[in-house]
C-alpha cells in the first residue's frame, strides 16, 4: 500500500435552483494514493466535472451550493488538509503546486491578453519565487519535453495563434510546471482529432510516470480511460462505482446514423446538381494570419487556406475533416462572415458576403447560423434557457409580442428535448448535452437555410452525441436546412455527411476514404 494523497468520504453536492434542489453528487467515496492514476468515466451531466471542481476548490461562487462529507489532501507528514473548509486565500498555496487542473477547453483557461509562455512561467515566478530568466528557461525545457518547439515565437504566441493540439500541450505545461502532487485532467482530449488525441494520451501517461504525480483522468470514453489509468471508476446518477476493465463496454452507434447516407450519396458530384442554384459558393478563397509585434510590425505570416473552392446545395450536409490547426474553423468563420478572405469570394445564393452591409448583413444573419463546439462559452450564463432561445426573435423583430416569442421558443425547446421545467433554468444548471440542445434551438429558431456545425458534438459522450445528431437530422428532413459539419472524427463524418472533404496544407480535397495526414 502506498501513501494516501487524497481521500473523499461520503461527499454529496446539491445545487439550489428555481424549482428546488438538484442533487449532483451522492455519497461519493474515493481514496487515491501518491503516484496512482484513476480514471472517472460517465455520461454528460453525471457530475464528473463538478467532482473535479470540488477537489480543486473551483466551484463557481455564483452557484447556491450545498455540500456534505469530506475531501482531504494529505501532506508529506501524513497530516490532512480539509479542502472543503479551506479559505479562498489559502487555496493560492495549493493550486499549481499541490493540485493542478488540465481543462477541457484550453482556450478558456488561458488569458487571451497574455502570451502563453508568460502564463506558464508565472507559476514559477510568483508561487515559487524563481527569477524571470530561470522561469523562462524551465518553461522552454518543459515545452520541449511535451513535443513543442522551444523557441521564442511559440513562447511569445497568444492563445488564439496556436492550434488546438499546441494549446492543449501548453495547458499541460502550465499544469506540470509547478510539479504538483495531484493532476486533474478534465476531458483533455475530447476536442482533438484522433491523431492528436492518441499523442496527448501517450504524453499524459509518460508525464504521469516521470513526474510521480497522481492523476485523475476524467472522460466520457471508457476505452480511452482504460488506456490511461490503473483504476476505472464510473459516475452514474451522482454515485461513484469501481468498474473492472473486463466490464468496459463501448456505447453502440445510433441506428438512425448507421442507416444514414450511403456510399453512393457520399460520392455525389457537383455536376449532378447543375440544374440547381448552389446555396453557398466558395470560389478561390485564401486566408493567412500575421503575427505582429506590440508596435504592429509583422513578425511572421501563417498561410491557412489556399484557393479553396466548394459549392453547397439546398438540404445537403458537407463534412469537413482535417487535423487540429488545418483551418476548418477558419473556413467556417469566413462563411459566417465573421472574417474576410484575403482573396476569393463567398456567395450566399447571388449575394457576395463581403459586399453586404447594414440591413443586408442583418438579414443574412437570419439565414446563416452556427452551433459552436463549446456551449459553455456561447450561452449567456445570466439568461434563462427560454430567454436565450427567444432572444434572436426579438433581435430580428419577428412575431408580434413577447408572449408569442415565448410560445415559439418553448415549443422549439420541447422539440429539442428540453423539458418545460428546465425553461426557467440557467445554463449552469444543465448538463453538457442539454446545453448543446439549447444552442441548437437558438440557431434553429430563425429557421435558417444554412448552419455551420463547428465540432458541435466532439465533447459529448457517445450516447448524447448520437442523440444530438439525430436531432439535427430531424431538422434537415423537415426544413431542408444545409449543414457544414466540421469535425475531426472520420467515422462520425462518414455516417452523417452527404459529401466529405479534407483540408490538407490549406487545400480542400475530396475525401476518398484515405487516412487523414497529420503534420
């Protein structure tokens, strides 16, 4: 038996909502030894992240929370530290050096106004009182160990200038730099393509073994959990249970999606639709990003898209594959007219998006919508579910009054699987899958003709993911809406899309079933 590091005894957590108390965790018991790796699996909404936030003292202060039980951290002399009753000021001595978190969404975890290298180094500078030059040197050394190029350009990059894979490795560096005794990784690989996911899992296993820190790995993928941890635990309905590896069962694919587009449909050519006007036309579009100094001088230029051509027709789903950092989301942002191409044109029917202004642009917003990867960042936490979905109707002056808008929003929420009692809830009271359903309802309330689905199911467990895709298929059948389905999961895209393309070296190529190259 090794030395005990963390002990959770009969821990329960409930949140007080408008309609009463919601129980999240129920009598959780867990003991972790130093150097041990434990995986916690479970479906969306099972309480995995709330348990992680409880251990790390990061539960949101705006929540009205009730907690019972004990969470204790043991020091080198086997003295216990009560993490539940700890004062906020004392947590500064724990986080980063005793307990560190690797979050699911690295972009949200970094300060967008500060370079990534400085954010990693500040753990050494301000908590361990190491000089700036030595902190920089240690950070660069750790970046190298994590497979990152230890140069000034990467150290001085801002979060938005890095790919998803690079940023997640930077997140790991920020967690490891203070040599913590316990690392909590909350769905760290769910937003990455398969190659980067495999590399990240191998990297975490290697870092865990070399550092000697204990690891709590949270995921909704039991197969992934088995690759990382010594023990596998499952959270279901707020209760934690030990699961032997022999009982790991992968969630079967949804039958509706198994009977989705056939191979013949996937190979439809543009010429077969020549009698129809394309809904979206992308012609010779190129885009590059420049990294500039504080004084505005260009320091480096990164080409992203190179003469991309694509036509999308009414009622069609286009799948877009490619590794992290290949430019998939950039193409989506150009179609949404959130950024302008450096060259080339994008048309919605006969309208050139770059030429639209004022009323024309507002009218376009009704026709083209988006569902993003992370509903945590795209839904206003101060608005109720009903008001979030109702808001687009008010912005565009649709329907006669608030009562009619409420009725329409409530009907659509029910259609999306959000029960009536949750319409007055705030988004923090919903699970990840429920939040994504709210995001879909908000996008569909305006009855758009085209929707960009940017990794909209990548962070969900298999069962919830397939339910969301079934919902999107239902909308497509009823309204003939067209989708650009951006994802990194090749098998998922093959089941959902009518035609599939791959972004490779900035160019858009038809997907013919080959492996996606990773650079």
